[in-house]
C-alpha cells in the first residue's frame, strides 16, 4: 500500500512537472516593435473675400453680389492640401426671387441650392471669383415687403482624400 501511495505521488508530481515544462517547450514569442514617425497635419486654408451687401427694392429689383474663394491667406501662405468645396445659398427662396450664380462668366447650376464641387489646389495660389445675381419678379402677386429675406452664402469644404 505504501508503494502504491509513493508511486501515485511520484506520478502526480511528474505529470505536474511535465505540464509545467510543456508550456515552456512550446515556445512563446513576444515581439515588441517600435516605430518612430514624424507627421504633421496639413493646415487647410480657404478664405472667402466678401463683397458689398446688396438691397433689392421695388424700384431696384435686381442686384449682384461679388465674392471670391481662395486657397491662401493675407500673409501669402498657401493651403497645404487639395480642397474640394461647394457653395450653398441659404434662404427661404420664394418664387418671387430668382437667384443665379456665376463663376467668372459661366453660369453654375444650382441643385438643392448648392453648386457642384470645385477644387482648390495646394501647389499654386488660386482665387475663384463669383457673382450672385438676385432678381425680384415684379409680376409676382407678393410685394417685396412680404418677401423680406436674408440670403446667406455658405462654403462647404473637404480635404481631398489621398
């Protein structure tokens, strides 16, 4: 009986040692890799140079507003990344007012009061000139006093994905 007990204890200790050593013999590798990188964030520059406000009245039923969008600031710093932008005209446009937008001499189409996307490059100074024409339709049933509107221009921009 004593021999069986000794054999059982030796067997259990042997099994525990084998299991303990098997974990080391399988080999576990832990690798630690360090990567050093220097990166800077591109600073987007998109400026809107506003024109003079316009006022539409019964006597003066048409007005034009000039503005520009550029990729550089007053200090001459150029945008560090290509940008895409569009122009949104925010207003409760009624049928009594007609709005057209021009880039240079070319009329741009408005879809949901937004233009299509345009691009500002980062390699050269670029300034795009725009003109918005607002016309009050005198033939409409509403008087200009009933239409009083503030028209806002919003520029939405997004950095080009690389």
